[in-house]
C-alpha cells in the first residue's frame, strides 16, 4: 500500500512537467491504461503512477474549461457583464455613516465612497441574469466601492473580466499559478456607473445583506482590539488575515525567517488540538465525580472530539486555508487511528495525508506552503527517528528541551535550501530567531490570541485582557526580532546559480544525516553534518561578500572599458513581460543596461519591484551601468524611482530632466557610446529636449549653439528644477545597438509612422536583426515601408494581455506577416530572451522554453 500511495504522489508531480493539458480523448486513453495496469498483477502497484497523473490532468482540464465558451468569446470582445454571486474573501471593517447603513438595509448603494479599492474573491452563480451550470470563482477589484463589502454577502455587480492570466518572467512571482491554486478562473474589476440611474437593474447593488459568522467575528474582534503597531500580527494569528501587515512587518519577518509563525498552519492547529486534549483530560481526571457509570466511560473519546471540534473551528476562522486543510487531514487521521486502534506508522500517515490532499485540493501542489509544510513534517519525522536513542534519555523535561532544540536546528538547516529556491534569499539569523520565537509564541502569544477569540463571545473585557497579554508578549519578542533583523548579515539574496549550489549542498547534507546506514552513524553523521553545516554557512557569507566586493570593484572601473572577453562573448537582449509597457535589458558578462522600466500604479504595484529586480537578483546582477528612458510616460518610466532605491545605477539617460533627483544625461540624435564591445547610437529625437525656462536670466536663443555642440549634455540640479517640456510618443529615444559582427537591435519606444519615415530618410541603409515593435503594435506605427527596409529577423512587441487598445492591432500583425517576419507578443509567450553571438541568433520565451509547464502559463 505504501508503494502505491508513493507512486500516486509521484505521478501527480510528474504530470506537472507536461507543456500542455491533454485533450479529453487522451485522458480517456490514460484512464484505460490505468485500469489495465491495476488489473495486471505485476503492474498493479505501478498503477498509482498513472492514476496520480490522470487525476491531476483531469482537474486541469476541468479548470481550463469551466468558463462557458460563449462567455470567453464575449470576454475577448471586451464586453461588460452583470454577475451575481457571493463574496468569499473576508474584508476589513469599513467606516460607514448612518446614511450608508440605512441605504444598505434598503439594498440600495449609497453614493458615498466607503473605501478606495477592495479586492475579493467572488463566487459567480449568474452571468447577465442567466444561471451558470457550475459556479465559478473570479477575483475582482473595486475602486471607490459604494458598498461595504463583507464575506457572505450576495451582490450584483457590473464587471469587466479577463481569463486567468499573469506576467511571465523568470525569477518573479507567478500570479497565474496562484490563481490556479485558488481555483480562480478569471480576474477583473467592478465598473462604477457614471450617472445615477432610476432603474437599478444594472447598478452595483446588494442582493442579500447577511455576512458570514467569520466576518462578523472578525469585525467584532477588530473593533475591540487595542490600537497597537502589532495588532495586525494579532489579527493574523486569530483569523489568518494578513492584509493589514505593513512592509516593515514583512521585512522583519522575512529577514529573521519567522514568517511561518503568523500564517495559521499545522503549528497553530496542532497547538490548539493538543492543548484542548490535555486540558479536557486533566479536567475530567480531577473532576470530583464518583459515579460508576461516569468512571466506566472512556474519557479519551470526549477529549478527542473536543480537540477535533476546536481545530475545525480554528480552521474556519482561518478560512480553511490550504495549510489548515493539511493540518486537519493529518489530525483527523491520527485521532481516527488512535480511536480505532489502528497502528499507523509515520511513513504511512504521511503518505495517506498526501493522497487525501491531492484528491481534495490537487492544485495545492503549485503552492510554496505545500512543499514547505510537507518537507518540514518529513524532517521532523526523520529527525525523531534518526536521533531517537539520544532523545529518549534523561528526565521528561530534559527530553522535551532536547527534542525542541534538535528539531529546531534540523528544520532551520534543512529548510534553508528550499526557502532559497522559493524566496531567492536565506536568513542567517533564522536559527537564533526561531529558537526563541517558536516556543515563545507557542506557549504565550498564540494561546492568548486564541483565548481572546474564544472569550470574545462571552466577555469583551476578558477578551481584551487576553489580547493585551498577547500583544505584550509579541512586543518583547518583536523587539528581539527587530534587533537581529538589523544585522548586516541577517539575510542574503541569492542568484539562480547560488540557489542551485545551495540545493546540491542541502541534498548532500540530507543524504549524510538521514539516508546513510546505521553502521555509518557514529563515524560519519556527526562530524560530516557539522563540517557541511559550517561550509554552508561560509558559502552564504563568502558568496555575499564576493558579490559585494565585485560590485565595489566594478564601480571603480570605467563603465565603458572594453575587454577582449566582452568583444568575443555572446550578449543578450531580454524583453520583460511588463504588460502594457516596455522594459528591455541588454546584458553582457554580468553587466547590464536597462531600456525603460515599465509602469508603476497607484495601488503600489510596480514593475521594477515585481519583474525587473527579481530577474536581476536571479542572474546575480547587483547594479546597472545605465538606465535609458525612451520617454516619460508611466508605462515606460514609472518604475525608475523604485530602481533607484533598490539598486546601483551608474548613469540615467533621459530627455525628461525632472525624471530623477540626480543629474540626467540627455538622449539626442547622433549621441554614441561604446559599452562592453557594443555600440549604442541614438537615431532620434533629432532635437535636444530643453527646459522651458532656465535659472539664468540670459535669453534662451543664444544658448542653443553651445548646447548643440556638446556631446553629452547633463542638466544641472538648478535646471532640473525648472519646468520641463512634456514628452510625447514621438519624442521617444530610438537606440540602435550593434556589435562587431554586424548584429543589430533597434529599440524604438513609442514612435509613430511620422518618426519612422524620418528615420528612413536619415538612415536609408538601415537594416536590423531584432526590432522592438514601436508603440506596442499600435496601428499608428509599424508602417509597411519601415518594416520592409529594416527587414528584421524577429520583431518583439510588448503589450498587455487583452489590453483595451487591441494592441498589437490586426493591421500591424498583417504587415509583419506580409514581409514574413516572425512577430512575438509578450502577452502570449511572456518574457523573451534573445541571445546574440558570432554564429547567429537564438530566441527563448517563457512559455515554450524557459518554463514550459502547463500550470505556469
């Protein structure tokens, strides 16, 4: 049975490596093959491999086809819908006026703004007043919401939708995988009516006011909670709601490796279940009852029942998140086996738990928490087994202290490679943080938080007392975590190469400690484990020091210094998937120049933080030699401020003098510079963009001859303070990049056909190999003459998925097709990496080459 369960789990994992979900007929053939294997005696135990794959792929097929085809067609046509359904996400309590509350009772929204933006999951049962055969989950954002949204409410909303989609870039968070893991089939936003309408049929309205019990408890708890900087952590411990955590909270938790303590998981559920069991057993044992009928009862069953009941209640407060589901399954199996007298080994308990989890929540395999939880439980079981002789010696208290210590050390060391792969960083103080934080929170903070929720229904005063006690304990702990998080070596960011090396080192440590035979235990395990653990720690420190020292050394060298290796080595052009925007990285020998930064949004989402910086960290690039901004539109330059805060930039080139607080070099025609064996030549704009007014009292016209003669005009700080000319699309800085072998790349920004025509006149012999399609493929650009003369081998367009401008337009697509030029759209294939070397040009994209797995695109 154990082998069959293991092969089922392995089959589910292997199914993730397919590039596409098979068709229905192929799934049917796989089903027939699975049945054949099951009824063949010698192959029966391997049938689990096929069944696991079949189960995962079937769920994937159902997910991809849960939206009706007619609805998908309407979505692609950018049509709006009226959807009716239920709010699934818990919402923070909004401050409402009496007028709003009275309007809510009448099921009519008040025009008063209740919140800036609400984000929530919505279970849709009706679309355009037609009931769906199967309800689907969508994720909505509502800017300037006119209804105080609460979990459990039923709403009718006018929305615009897109099928589930996300940015696809190496090194960054995969939003699409997250949507699939949460069974969300579409995303969109709520449309607020521009004018009041008498007929409320199409107006966003409340259908049913009743909110869920969880929402009501959350709002009551939030209302009586003390005003404290750590109250958001208290809310996370009690309800699993972490939206109110600040960036400072996350920074300290991540630097100390204690983020897992505020996510309601197996630790929290296990503490509640075991604590409830022990309290009930002690209470009943010392209850002064001498009745023979009472004494004949097996009180363990009552204790187990209460333990399970409280665990389920806590999981409900946490919204039955995936970690709580895993904890409940394992807890239920454990108590069931104890009650029925079934002896389950740790191995079988773990395998049955995995089997059930894959059945009830197959897409949880996409989540980081699943693998961290699974691996952590495996390490705990293996550690208790490997060191059982040492852990069973001594008094009860001494055994408990030894077990806590050795398990914490094992978890800290063995989880480092996994956390490095998932989070691209490791905490060097996690052991010091967790060895204090885990028992402290387990004994004081978490129990007090849970007791405050329990007593809230009986006495608010008593609930507030436990809240205060929990906050006091968290304050002392937070002071300690803050101090160690401020250490310079608290956490280290790792590149992809370092992550791979660390994973190999972790695998070696795992094999030595847990998989070697008994006869090697005394001779090999202890010294090897100590030596390798020290080597791993030194690996972090040395690699971090080496990167920093290398950056400092490069800062001293002139950025334009050309080496022989630079001339002969390949170079890459990386087109980031930044939605309806542009960002391109030119990379050679660990150095880079960034052309545009993508957008920044009022919500705080920033393409530099979400896409560019994670990729630079992944490839181990700690600085940028130059950042060139084509023009100042948000979708091209919005991410500059974030980049300046997070990474070293030697020089910024832009015609918008107010784009930065530092000196900015201008970008004008005939400006040329050499970098790492590449030649950068600016083809447009023709004229240098100047401030409207300068600080000098001299007239502007006498200054023009001198300014035209300079080769690298840098605006002074006083000039930057002057009002700059607003840049237009045709002011875009057009850059031609070429190497010694004649390979050429043209970056065009947002120029129109007017500038394209001017370029053809100024450079009648211009030919390129790679073309960044002007203005995201707008119909006002990419003229037939421009495409024909340049005749690139490849054209790359950076556009948003199902953007409202329909870019790239059908006319533009047809023009490139007429010239037999491949047109790659980042909205369809994600990040594009073009590698250019003497022998030729190779192209990779995220969907087909970099991460060709069905669950990630």
